C-alpha cells in the first residue's frame, strides 16, 4: 500500500489548470500549423496563421490561449494500492482548481445553479471522474472545457439497425449543424456504445487521446479517417471562413452495449483543445 497525501493533489491540479490554459498540446499545435501550410484558400490560411500566432504569444507571455478558460474537467486513474490521506479527494481537486484559477488569473465561469446563475467565484466545482485501476500510482488529467464548443455537442439513442452508417451520418450532421459556432478547426470526440450516461463520457474521453495516435482497432481507425475526410469536405473551414480545415482530428471511443441499443455521442472541442497531465 502506497500513501499519497491529498496536498500533493491540490498542488498538481493547481499547476495543471494554469498549464493547460497557457500551453496547447504539441499534437494539436502541429495539426494547426500543418493545416495552414495545406490551405489554398487565403482567408482560411490567414486564420490558421493567426491561431498559431495566438498560441505562440500565450506561451511566450504566459497568458491564457483563450478568454474562455473553461470548466475544469478532471480525470483521475487511481491505483487500487494507493491510500489517500488528508482531505477528501473531491475537496482536494476543487481546492486545486480554486488556487489555479486565482493564481493563474483565469476567468471564473462556473455558476452554482443552472437556472439561478450565481457565479461561484472560483470556478468550482470541477467535473470529476475517477476510475480505479491496478497499481500504486495516480494519474491526473485536467482538461478545461469551454462551452462555445460544448454547447454544440449531441447524443442519440439509435436502434441497432442504424448501424455504422447511421452513426457516421450523425457525427457529420452534428458538425454541419454546429457550423462556425464551436470556433473551428475543431477536434471531434465520438462515443459509441455503453448507455445513455456512459456514451457522453466516452465522447469526452475521446478528446483526450493525442491526435497523432489513431484508434488501436483498425476498424475504428479507418472510421476516424473517413469521418475526418467527410467533415473537412463540408467546407466550413477555420472560424467558418471556408477552406479545407474544419476539423483537426476525429477520435472514437467505444464500450459494450445492450442488444437493443446503439448509443452515440459527439463532444466537440474548439481548436484550443487543452489538457495537462501528472503522475503521482
């Protein structure tokens, strides 16, 4: 049994909230640069060049890449041989978010009640997901999620007869309906299977996989490639100005499901597809 003090979790989450909002992951930055080099349409090319300039300034000046610094989505893989000591896990995560958003001068965007809309003032509570896994380590990933893209996401409960074609058409239709609203070029997370609640989480987790790492199953890797081609053929382009780069990547995650159902979800992320990770 290995002990981890929850104070270490507070510190790690604080650091990751700041880092994720200032530093675009290399795989995402590389896709934006490559898109700019491949765009024949001048407004699209100019837009992608400005996005590159923006995230380079954020890195250099140590400021947020985007004014929407998101709701803190925190994913933890907790080894079953770990003993946590100190304050409860959720409190530690929220304290880390609280400190990170204050010390990083990040916008606080969370309201305490969805209808009465009073801002909590510290960007808590975080959206926390915990999986128990083998081992004696703790993997923490913080992914701030802006809602210009989150609002464009969709979920559908298909009958099994909808099949592969129905799911693929649903993904493309979702992106087409979103148009310029999620600040393209986007990253598209797709969840297939599970249940009503599980499929949405699958789609969100799909956004966390590096864009240069296709699905391990060749069947789904081919589907990711086809969907990316179909989405980029829509011609929405960077920030909706037209062009070849509507999406930077499509990632699919799946889970077994019931014989009577075929759940599918699409979680869209803007070009500021942020996340940072730590191992304790």
